[in-house]
C-alpha cells in the first residue's frame, strides 16, 4: 500500500540522501586535486539553530525548518552583492527547494534543540525563485585562489613556521564553498622554498603565478593578520593586485574564525558586484572552436557544461580541426567572456567569426581528431556533455 510522506518522513529521506557526502573538504589538498575539490556552490554548511518548543520532537522539527530558512538567507547572501535581502518564501516553496540536508551536530533536552545543519538547495529552483522576484544574482564562479595566511600579530611575519592560529582558523571555515573558492596549500618543502613570508608580503608576480599554477588556481590571496585588522591582497593571473582591509573582532579563538569569514565575504562580494547577471532575453553567439584532437573536443564540451551563464550549446558542424557551435547565454558578452575564462575557455571576438579556444592544461587525447560531421546539428546536450537548456 502507498506510504504517506509526512514531514518527519521527508526529513529522514532528505537526510539519508545527503548522509554519504563529507561534512567538509579536506583542510590540506595535494596540488593535483585542489582545484577539482572546491565546495558545492548550492550547499550551505554550519547553519546554527537553537529552538525551544513544547517537546523535543517539536523543537527538532522547528529547528530544521528554521535551519532551512537561515540557510536560504545565507545562500542568497553568497550569490548577491552585500546589502541584498533574501526574499521571504512560503514554507512549502522553501521545502521544495531543499534537495537534501544533514545534521552536522545536535543536542536536545526535553524542550530544546541545538543543532548545526548542512543544507543543499536545488540550483534550478533557486534560479527560478530569485528571477521571479527580480533579485539580481550571479553563479559565475571564480577560479580558486591559493590562500597564504600570514600572522604578523607579534611584529615578525609568520607563514609556514608551525600551525599558527590564523592558519588554523582558515582550516575551520568552509573557505572553498563561496563564489571565490580559497585553497589552503600543503606547506610542503616545495611551497616553503618557493614562497616565504617576506615574498608573500612583497607579492612577487612570478612567484605568485608559480604557486597558483602548482595548485591549478587562478591566483593567490595573501591575508595578513595584524593586531587590529587583516590586510588582504589578491594576485590574479593577468590582473593588478587588489587590496582591502577587514577588522578583527574582539576575543581570540572565535574572533579569528570570524575574521576569516569577513575576509571571505569581502572577496565574494567584490566578485559578485563585478559579475551580476541581470535578467532578460537569452542571447546567441556563433563561435568556431579550433581542435587539435578528440580529447580537446571532449574537454571543451565538458567545460562548457560548467559555465552557468551558457544555457545551451548546438553543434552546427564538426570536422577535422574545428567545430562550429551556437551558444545561448544570459548576460552580456563581457560576462560571458569572464564566465568562460573561469573554465579555461578563451573567447576572442575581434575580426571575423568569434573563436572559442581551450587554454588550459592539455587534455589527454582520446584518439584521433574528430571525424567530419559537417552539416549535422545537435540539440542542447545533457549536462555530462554540454549545457542543457532551461536554466
């Protein structure tokens, strides 16, 4: 006989669907895996709840609902510039948007529930909810940045010598989950010899680039903890350094984690402001993709599927040495170029037909060059191949 899905049963099913996922990313990642292990943009972790009700069961149910509301506000804060207020959603709509959740920690008494939750939202539902309410947002994600936490509270800058409180604080936050994922380097012999505290403070471009390349990142951010504030400088590939200052809250242990979160928020906010995708009509662009072999074609298709502003891709022709595509996308061409660049896809529109070129590490060849298929047309493919329509 059919089983009625009560709210309590739904909570259990959602929790089970997420139970196999890790609570947090490894704090230290080998270079080969670092850039591929950034957090899920639509996963919100460490949502704290404290609810008192008539019974432990009622407190837990209310706590989970409150956690979902807080997670929604945290997600909107992540995807929008500072000052944007998360729209209030009916409980039923919010419940449908939650794809899964996990209890990271919980304590209960006869009438009280204290917990820390991780909530994963459905990306399609989030996009629809924000667009329907006229909220401008972005899901264009920056390439990861390698994080160098320098402790200068005692006057002498310390980077690698021991586990400083500043480095430890960064290991306790979800630094890889935002619009600009931050990666803690391993601090192995190669790292130590390549960049010391003085070099990090000086921001030597060649050494910053070498460290970023080792971890397959888009640049380096140096965060310098002083007695009263944190000075952070972002060194992106091909760009000028960006520096800003953040305060350090009162206290020490929790203050350092709060300071790290403040720095993350400032970095994400600057990125969000520069890459907001306004609603409006979807645009199209015909591009030519030069190809060395089938491996490069597969890599281009895979990376196109990970560009959030590209809503569809249609193959006009495929022959030896090149492919002709028609892209549909949201936002203007400048934002499209930025979004493609985060996936190592360079868009050149000067003179003649625009060219889309893979600029990343050489993919493993899957064999010979693509066989000629001139004249074939292909609808927007599945996410495993190219972006699906209907974002």
